[in-house]
RNA sequence: GCCCGGGUGGCGAAACUGGUAGACGCGCCAGACUCAAAAUCUGGUUCUGGAAACAGAGUGUCGGUUCGACUCCGACCCCGGGCACCA
């Protein structure tokens, strides 16, 4: 290898070496415990952005570290290829989504290869491959047979001009992004998966996911949202019907002064027929996004319907309001309102002059002023007849029992989690394998007719899915009766594809349904790496799918991801990096200028993985400089000739110091890679080690042997992060084996022993001096030495020593007063 | 609005279990090399005062616990992620 460092030549040659040695081809028969290392596959948006570079470098660092630790590692890569952007590109530029996607994949694959990721490319697939979505369709029909799939009406954003359904993202300020038309809420029949059947298991198993960050588990817990409450029936006068609401606070039932229903609720519709005001309000509610954030931040408004219901305990009539903060898709679409003890109800009641009744008083000294705000804590019941004096908890049971006795209530465990709507009125997705027959109703596509292939020779006329007008696609014979029937033209939510791809990587060519037994060797994924933005939806759906596959007998484990690393966002100009970020976000220019090792090292060095940070190019120059320095350091060392076998007894003091640093670095980096997942400090540690090698002038041949050991260590330790330059220098040091096939070095504990340690002396918690003491010096001697220190004397003199606190090996704090 | 994070020099950060705040790097300043520049090397670099020794202040804000707080507790401010059709 040449004397000057040429990153591009080095990287090309080393990548070829890996290719020839098939270094990253994974096999079930490999030596060592299996380790499935997976980074969330990308959407093929066109080119990699810095967020991708971060994610896949982190994944590759884990991959290469685990190899050094002797694991049989599999790191695959694929493409989450269905989705909106391809369709938008097609509409905008007339390029068919399939070819646009294929081109993007080819380009991005090349970029990943240039970055030197140790991926087993033989397992690659894209979710738009019929070989992949075939099994998704097969699985859906199995779930249908099991009763886990159903059809129900649900609300979508409707663009009345383009006559199409919009994603939340495509609604800007209440208007369609393309047409500018005011978006309407519209109900449509859609396919749903019964994720709520698994709510309890999805929640309870979180407690066993020890390798997941607490924050993510907490987000999932809150999302699933288990609560204990009561369904309460409010009889509707002059009918046999009741209006059912769910509440977690039945103790406040006697404080209910009205009930509120959603604009889509049957009672609201009934009222709208006779009241123009109600009709106008219901109509106004149609121009609202479906996103919860919009609903939660909207100004709370409502109108009385003129209807009333009967309070189930007091028998008094309660007015029914239509309110914009009640959602039809949550529970029954109706809530009871207790303005005295719920802040939202309090504000609504204040605004519209509705009665506010106190039924809970504080059980302790807590402040309670219903003229200022609602009292939302638990307490003791008042103004509640026979329930007065009970605690909230006692009243919960007593009132629930009373309602149950009257047949007007039932205790129920409720989940906030809603069933998963998987229908999308779009073209570029996996066709839903269902057929609508006038006579037979819903008929799943028979197994032998799968896959239902998505036609790729399509032209977009306007923005609607071409499938809806493509007779060759939708016109089919009913598999049941043979009569003409209509194929479903909706496609799946793309979260369907990303919910089981990790299992498919284990057996990418399986055509026994879905996956084969190799999935039981590789799954669960040992370490899953991806962006924090996926903390809830993707991970929850994938966990759900894993349990569905388990119950189908396809996998044996309960959870798909053993350990989880959630990456912070890479920001550009303070904003989330996206497909629309400009050139600054494009790693290609950096790659061309500095090479992969500098880009990878700079990315790892910039911040710990879980932290969001603003990307800037500045750090890359510095790490390119470091790669060069490392190169020169090794070559200067080699110019000194061969070194003898290391014998620690022959080291100078500086040599011993270097050797201590070497073994400290091994221990520290091992912990940082394996436990802490702090790769930025690994880079720092290698910098420090190399700085010391450069500063240490060898006094003898043994010192040179220590320098050799330090350099070998630096190369192994850095190799997961900067795999090319370290491999090239490894060979220059005369090592015949590849670094990727090497083993993590052992720490020599005897090298860590330090005879003298520095001790900090504090007076009243402030540093006033430093001592050099023997590492095994006893407390009394250290204390005496500390009190004799000149600067310490200045602060202690004339005062009484009240206390002396010693932290062995660290500090001594003298408390004076 | 709700749930989950974050806030430390000019900048990215480190300080892991309550024990030296600012490791490592970027930038900047000075010096060496050079006709010169780039590159490279050496030294300095939290702020204030001081030639220095050293002193005072300092981890978003305010308060608390402690011999000792970036770290624990309470209240608040600001920024980011998610909120079910972006992926």
C-alpha cells in the first residue's frame, strides 16, 4: 500500500476484498451464537440523506462489533418500496411508479455499497416484488378466515375537486395540497385488522422487553391506554334506546349536567333534521382534518340538540349537545360531561352557561375553587345523595354496582387503541386480495390465484388510482359462484409491508407460505435500529404481526425485536430531514470528497445515537484528517522496523503508561459498543490512544512493541466505524487475516494497575488542591497530607473541621464551619 | 391539547451509579516550516479579574434536598418527535 493515504483507492480495494471473501454472507451453519442485526429499511426516495447514513452506519457498527465478539451475524437490506412519493412523482412527471422506484433503489444500493456497509445482499428484496406481497396477501386471507379482518365505515379526508382521498400530510390548512379545495370528512367502508384483540398482550409484554428504551415502552403503554371504567346507559325518553358513554370516573356521575355527542352521531343527525342550527354546526364539523392533533387543539364548540336523555341514577333530564371535541371513532361517539371535575367540560360549561355542580370535595388540604377551574383529583363525594361521604374509590364500586343492578351500566376495561384501518384508496401499494360479489358478498381470493399482481403498465389521468378505472384489473369472475364480480381496488397501508419484512429476510426465497423454519433460527431480531419517529406505529404493528405469525404457527417467539436502538433525528437548518431537504442533506458530495470512512466516523462522532442533532459538514474534515494521521502514524511506526514480542517488564515508564492507555481503551470501547451504545466516545477513545502513541517517544524496543500493540488495538477498536482504512493498515502491519474475521482483544488487567493516583482536595465542596498518593494509601495518611496542602490551609485555617468525607481514589472533602 | 425526549464554551459534545464541569473534535488565536500560500506540526482557547499563582461566577429559569447537584425533587420557559392516511 502506498505511503500517502488515498481514501477512494483504499475503500475500493477493501470493498473488493470483502466481496471476494463473501465476508458478509450469512448462514445458519455459521460458527457462534446467531446475531440478527437490522436497521429499518428505507423508502427508496431517490438518494440517501444524512439520516440514512446515520442509521445504516450505526447498524453496521453494531454488525461489525458483534462479529468481532464472535457472533454469527446476519445484516440484511431491502426496500420499503410502496408509498405515496412514487405516486406523486408519477402524477407530476408521468413516470410510472414501478420504474421510478427501481431506479431509485439501484442508485441508493450503489451509495450503500460505497459506504461499505457489511450487508448480505443475497437477501435483498423490495416490498413491491410480487414474491414478497404474495405472502402478505396470503396472510391477510388467513386472518380473514380467523375473523381478525372486518369491514367498517371510517372517516377519510375527501378532496371534492380531485375526487380523491387525501393523506393527512396532503391536507394543508384544511385544503387539498393540489386542488386547494376545502377538504371534507367523508365516511367510507374500509378493511380493518383487529389489533384490539391483542391489546392486552401488546401492553403486558412491554414489561418483559428489557432491551427497549423506557421512553418507547412508555409511549406504547400510553398509546394502548388501558383504563378501568364503566359503560353507562342514559335512557332516551319515549324510546327503548339508550345513549351509552364510557367513563373512568363513575364517582362523578351525579355531577353530570349534560352529555355531548359527535357530529356524526345518530342523535346529532336526528337533531339536524329539525334544527337548522344543529345542521349548520354538523356541516361545519365536516371541514376538519381527521388528525387527532387538530381535534385536540381546535376551539371547543357545540350546540344544544334540543334532545335530552335521562340520568340513570337521578332520573333527571340531561341536555344533549353536539360538540366538536367528541370523536365518533372513539368508543361510542358520546361522552358524559361533568364540568365540576373535568377541565375541558368546565370550560365548555362556562362558555355556554351550563350548570357546574360539585360532587367531589378534596379529601386533604388540596385547593378547590370551582369558580376558577375544575377539581379533577379524587376525593370524597358530596351532593350525591346516599353516596355522600364515600371516597372516590368506594363510590366507583358503589355506583358501578348500582348501575349494574338497574341494568344501566357495566364495568369494562377499555383500551385507547383502535383497530387498524389498512385500506388505502391508492394505486402504488399491495392489492387487497378480496372480491366483492353481488351474490356471495365478500370472497377472499383463493390461495391458488395469489398473488393478485399490481399492474405496472399504468398511466395516471388526474390523481385518482388508475386501478379504479382499469377493467382488466377489477373485472373478475367470482371464485364462489362464477358470476361477474368486482375486485377490491384499494391497496394496503404500507405499514403492512414493514410489519413482517424482518422475518422474510431470514428466508427471503421461501414459498412455503410466508417464511420457513430459517425464520426461527434468525428471529427475533437481536438488535433493531431505527428512527425515533417509528417509536409507536411501526413498532406496534410489527409486534402485532409477530404475534399473528406466531398464532399462525410461522414463528415461535412472542416478540420480534429483543433490543431496540432508537435514533434521534438528523436535522437540517433546525428541521426534520426529509425527501425535500436540499444538497446539504446529500451525502454523495461528502463521499466523493472525503470517502466513506471520514463520513462514517464524523457521523458517529457527532453525537450519541439516541440524540437528535443538527448535521453540519464541519466534522467530516476533522475525521478525514484523523484517518490521514492514523495512516501516517502506522507508516512511521513501520519505518522503525520489526518489533520483538512484548514483555511488560522491559517497558519504560512512558511505555507502561501507553500500555495502560491501550488496555483502558479496550475496556472502555467494549462497554461503549456493547452496553452503552455510545459510539461517539469510542471515536474519542481512539483519538486519545493515537494522540498518546504520537506523543510517546519509544525509549527502547519494548516501547516500540507497546506502540505496535497500541496501533493494533486502535485499528481493531476503530474498525466497526471506519472499516476500510483500518483494514488496509491492518494488512500493512503484516496481519494476514481480515479484520472482519478477527476477534476483539482481551484486556490485560495487570496493565491497568496504576501506582500513583491523583486525589482532589475540596474544602466545603470547592476544589482547593490536588494530591499524588499511592493507590493503596490509607485514609488517615491521605487526610493528613490533604490538611497539609498549602492552599487547603488557607481555607481551613482558623475554622473548625466539622467533617471529612473521603471517596477512595477520587476525592477528599473537608467540611469547615 | 395529550404522550415521549432534549436544553452544558463560539460550535458538535464528554462527565456512565450524586464526587475534579468542558475529555475528544471543529472553529479561532499565536508560533514553527515556506519566497508565499495550502497542507502539516507545536502551544493556547468557558467567562470575569490577574503577568502568574490563584480567586469569583458558571450546565435553560426559579426554588429545594445534600458535606457535595449537569446528575435527585418541585414549578416554569424554550426546542424536537409522535398523535392512527408521510414513511
